[in-house]
């Protein structure tokens, strides 16, 4: 279509005629900012500074970007250049001169052009997809107000010049970048989840559940982690930590720390010594990497939770009556800072109590103090159910943690079950203080035999328990010192025989020669027991224990 017979008036131009209001005697625009108009094509060369409409059309026709000019309240077409026709297809021959451009409506430009006509202010619509025969393109459309002289008379109409900028390359590059970032995030999430325990150990005396949720789709995965480790003799270690930083590197550092914790836990060291070892290891892994960690040990015999914290958030304890409180200090600096001696703390953890360990993604918000988040967590815990998994789910919902949350979240929940009736009969304990001397071993054997008989153990298991008590007491009499004690404990799955004394030297399993008259005690224990071990006690001395698996129900 040929629209060159229509005049176009752009801001900052004037038509070729006598100087109108707002110009000086030479026709040069004055300081007035109202747009001047471009008249119809002249019949002779202009003598003034006016701009010929033919020149404007010729100029727009040479622009490589699509350009269209529309006018009136229904946005009828006044002009399209060749690039526009190429993009949206050629106009049909003989089509009405003042038809509309339906593609502008499909792109959502009509409301924008209405605003431009009303306000006289240019506006832009970013990144709209335009279907093509070979591939789709993306354009940003800028709408600029203009005034048209369609009749060759001073009559004017308001119009809009639509200019389309091709941003396809930028859109494609951004899409590729997002895809690459998504692949990297997926790899980090996969690595993170593979390094976390696939199935939590379930100790005899605890019920345990945990949950991990990575940050939203646009957030790089972090280094949150947790673990549950059975130590033997009914004791259980639990740990939760958070490696600062994002991505695969943070997940890899987390994996190294978690592996180290399991190795250190097997040494059955006090919590602060485990944290101290982790502090040195974190510095060796990456001196620039900082991590927080909370390591705790549950002892069912004492009914306590002993813990050490390296810059981590406090444990929350819910008592059986629903009261919630925070475990007090001590809290040392994060792992990797060095130059600090960590210490252990202890909190009562009786039957019916629940403990919650968590990372900062659960309680930290950009617009609030972290103590407010912990207060909210305490309130949610007070009303949560008894099942650890139900508690995890309740805490996530109560604190508004969804798939779009912008930080990783890890939660570890421990519950000491409150048992009654027949269930309580399966969990029992008995203890005997031994003063030493030659009568200690016979007393230990008689005590063990009587207790195991009252627990209605089969004769074979009772004999093994009595033999273990005798060998452990004999070893303590020879290599340890007073005070001494014998403790028997049963759960629904195992029998535990434990002897304590005041000496800190831990026994070692030795291979006795045929001619040796001693040195076979721990060899015997290792042969008859399902598991055995030794540890130093916080108050001094040591404990040596042996475990026996109970037969399943017939």
C-alpha cells in the first residue's frame, strides 16, 4: 500500500507554510514544546525550514526495524514500512487504505497505544514473541505520539508511531543462561541429596525424623546437612550443620564434613572434642569456607542431651507438658575460624520430650530479626504433634516454607518416647556398684544372672550376658581402678552389658598367644557379642560395653 500522500507530524518538526504561532519570522520553532506538523507532499521545493512528508516516509522506509503509524481511537493504519510488512506478512492488494493492524492487538499493544494518545508520552512494551515461518522472534515495541495531517488541510489527528526493536538474540541468550543455571542447580541439588542420609538410623530409645528442602527455583542450593549415628550402648549422636555459600562447592564441602563427623563419632568422643576436630578439618578443606555445626549425644541411661555448638542456632526442647525452651550456651564460633576451644553443654531429655535442630533458612527473614523467627518456631513447636515427622511438616507450614522459599531448610526432630504397659516392660535397666576386690566378679555374675532371669531371657542369651559381665568386670579389676559399676539394660531389640571404672585407659583387642595366660578377655567379648566398644566418661574414667541382639518374635 502507498501511504505517502498522508502527512506526518513528529515532535520537533513543522509544516512548510507561513510561520504559525510559536515560531519566529523565519519559521524556526520557538521554545514552545508542542509538536509541529508535517504537511502533505509539496508541489514545489520548499523555501522554508519545513520537513517534507515524502522525506519522512522515505526515511522510515529505509529503517531496517519494523515501523508502523496508526491514528484515531480505533488505531487505523496510516503507514507501514517494508520491514514491518516482511515481519507480519504483505498487505493484501486493494486492501482498504485505513484498515487496522490486528497483530498489534494480538501483541497486547492496543491499551498501551491508548495511553500514549491520552498522555502524549512515549511508552514501551518489552519482549513480545512474534511467530515466524522458520523460528519465532522477540521484539520490544516503543510507541511514540505523533500528529497526522491526512487531508492536506490544517486539520490534524493524533496518531502513534510504533517502533519494533529485535531482541531475539538477547532472549535466546537469556534462555540458554537460565537453562545452564538450571542444569547447574539440578546437579547441586542431586549432589546435596545424595550426600544426605538416604534413610535415617532409628535408635531403640529415640524416634527420629528429618526434612531437607532446597531453596526456590531461582536460588542456588546451599550446604545444609544432618545425620543420625548410633554409638552403641544405647547412645545416639545427632548432628546438623550449614555450609555458608551456594552451589556444588558448598555441597561438596558439606559432604566432606558429614563423612568426617561419622568417623569422629565412632571414636565416641565428647561433643566438644568432635567439634574441635571438625574445626581443624574445615580449615584444611577450604580456609575461606565457613560452616556452622551442632553435634549432640543422647544418653538414655542418664536421660540427657549433651551438645556442642559451632556458631549454630540453639536446640529447642519441648517438654512432655508442652512447655518449649531453648538450650542455653555454650556456643562457639563457626567451623573454620580456628583459635577457639569449644565446650559441651547438657540439657535434660526425659521420656516424652522432643528436641528440634534446624538451619537458619527456617527462621531467618530479610525483613525481621532472627530472634523473631525463633520465637515463631517456639510457638509452632508448642502446638505440634508427637510424631517427629508430623512435627517437621507442622514447622514448615507454620513458618511459611514453600517450594518458592529463597533459602535451604533442614530440620531434625528427636523424640524420647513415653512408654507404658507392656511396651515399657521391654525397656528396663539395672545397676550394681562394685567396690573391687576378689568378691567383685562373683557378685557381678550373680547379679547379672538374677536380672536376666527376671527379664525372662532364654538360657543361651542369659549365659552370654553373664559371661560378658564376668569378663568385663575381670578386665576392669586388672586394668582399672575404683569406683566400679555394672549396668544392664534391655530394649526391644538388644541387651547391653556395661562396666565403668575410674581409669581412663581404653582396652584394646589383642591376639593372645597359645602360651599366654591372660589377654583373652576382650577377644572373648568380641567373639560372643554382636558389638562392643569403649569410651571415656566426662567426669573421668571409662565405660566398656557389649551388645547382644535379642531374638525376634517367634
